[in-house]
């Protein structure tokens, strides 16, 4: 016990000396303005001296003093509680303007004279007759039925003459309206019954002669399977391709490819043979050497029908045939079939109103 007294005396002296030489600022309470914010970790604010902020690690941004707000994370910056004003883009990018109105152009039907202005009065009377006006010429000749240059009709040069025919026949007929006026859809439906062509007859030596034994649609150019004619259409197609077989009582089988197209004022049927034409065991006409085009247009006076047909036959065959008369007989059968179809359309009470199908 006597040895412990000097030890206690020494400790007491050291504590007293440390109090005498301590920094008074360290013993004062920290100012509220300079106090370091409390850390989430629970450390006292006076444990971090204000003079050493740069020594703080980057992973403790919350310990930075308030005098360095630029180093505060973005999420701790106080945001205004006022809602942002919504921008109305209509005020900046749009303006009031009058409504746009689109009107579909209305095309008035043309008159016969608009399409064929150079037809003489006497020939016009023939056009109005049952047989119509017809001309024929051979290779090297000139056409006699010429539409107006601005009519948009050029079936002879644009199609028939491209096949380099040896014999050409033109025909022009005007079928007056009966019970009502007809439009392009009526025309399209009037020519839809291919099977009815065989019913047409011609007059020969005071007798009625049936030229075609069969007329039917075919499934395709490669198939000879017959198919039925479609029902009357309520809308026009944009175009159409068909394959037809004519069983001619005198020249045999005639296989035709038919193309239907529509223009501003009318409809065009073009036909050409896609197989050779044979008579008995002989080939009398090669494929693509026969062509026929029929253009139909509803004009103010009635339905205008303008056709041009051409075929090529070698001279030694053509000289042995009454070619012009034979072609004319078949044209007559086709024109009679068209006339019957137009009359059938006139008798319909309901008239479809939609002009074209949406393809």
C-alpha cells in the first residue's frame, strides 16, 4: 500500500497538467451555424473537424458540409413542389385553317360525234342499223373508221396491227338505249355470259346457221377444263383475264385469251389465240396471229361498239377461202350476242351503285 501512493500521485499530476494546457476552443460547445450535419451512421458532428472536408471518402457524400452544395447528390437537391406547366403543342405547331374539300370529278358521257366526228350522215345511218358500218382491207391498206385523235381510242394500231395481220375488218355500231341508260358496269355484265355466244345464228341462203357448237370459259391457259360463267358483278374489277374455247363448226377449235381493261369512258375487250388453229390435220394459223378488240362506251345516244379484227393467213390458204365473208359472219354472231346482253341489262330493275372493287 505504501508503494501505490507515489503512483496515484503521479497520475493526478498528469491529469491536472493536461487540463492546464488544453485548447479552450476544443472545450466550447460548437456553433449551430458551423456544426457538421449529423451522419446517418450515428457519429457525433464534433468528431469530424471542419478543416478536413477533402479527406472524406467519395462513397460518403452525405458527410460533406453544407458549404459545398455542388457536391451533394442530385436526389438531395430540393425541388420545387409547384407542378410544371403542361405545354400545349397545338398552340405552337398548328393554326386554324379552312377545311379542305375534295370533290370527285364528274365525267359527262360523250356524244357519238365527239368520238367519231368524221362519219358522214349516210354512214351514220348505217352505224345505227342492225349490222352496223363495216370495212375490210388487207395488208398495206388503210383504215376507214378513225376515232377522234383526242378520244383516247387506238385499238387498231396499238393492238391489232402489232400482230402483222394479212386481213383486217373494222366494225362500228351504235345500239340505242331502250328502257334506261346503261353504264360501264352494265356493259361488263352484258358480256359475262360466254356460254350464250353459241346460241347466236346467222342468216345464210334464207337459213339460220349456228356457227359455234360450244363456247365456254376455261380454267387456265394450261387447262382445258371448262368452268361456269360468274354471276353478274356488283363492282367492276380493275382488270380481268379469261381463257375461252370456241368450237367452230367449220374451222375447229379456237383457244382465245381475253383481256378486259377499263378507261375513263369505256371498256375494252381484247382477244388473241394462244394455240395454233388447226383444220383437220393441217395447221392453218399459228398462235398469236389472230386478234380482235371490241371497245364499248356509253355515249349520249346509246352504247357505241367499235371493233377491229385481224388475222394472218398465208396467201395460198387465204386465196382458197372466202375469208372476208367468213370473218364477217363471226363478227355478226358476236355483235348479236353483245346486243342481247345489253337488252338483258336494260330489263334489270336494280342498278348497282359501287363502280370499282377495292383490290
